[in-house]
C-alpha cells in the first residue's frame, strides 16, 4: 500500500497541529491530535489512550514556564490496512524549567 499525496498532506498538518499545541501549552488542541486508542512511546514507557496521553503530557509540561522548542528530526509513515502507522522523532529544547528545575 502507498499513501496518497492527500494523506501525506493531512499527516503533515496533523503533526504541525501537535507541535503548535505543545509550543502553546494547549492540552485541548493536543488531545485532538491523538486517536482515542493512540499510543505514545515515551522512553521505556508506553501510554495508551487519548486521556492518559494528555494526562501524562500535562504532568510533563507543568515543569516548564515559557516555551518548548521542537524540531522534527525524522518521520516515517506507512500505509496499512484500515489506516496507517508511523513514528515521529522529535528533538526538544526544554531548558527553561519552573522554579529552578531543569529538564526531567
């Protein structure tokens, strides 16, 4: 299976919405970028489900004050029966911690 050009554009728009939501500390918009049964692989941990993902994200993001800079360094998306799957690898600058805290 091959992704159509339209699918590629929609996936890129979804990723852009995710990155924008993170940079604006916007949990409501962030939630719209995850499927109800989405999986977020954070280091050795896997979080399953939109609500659990947003809850963990809110815990992580609470450590930072003013900004998070993200760069997408790799993106692989593949067509699959009934949809698609893929992995996005991001690099984040999280150097501005709250109350003197550094990165987690």
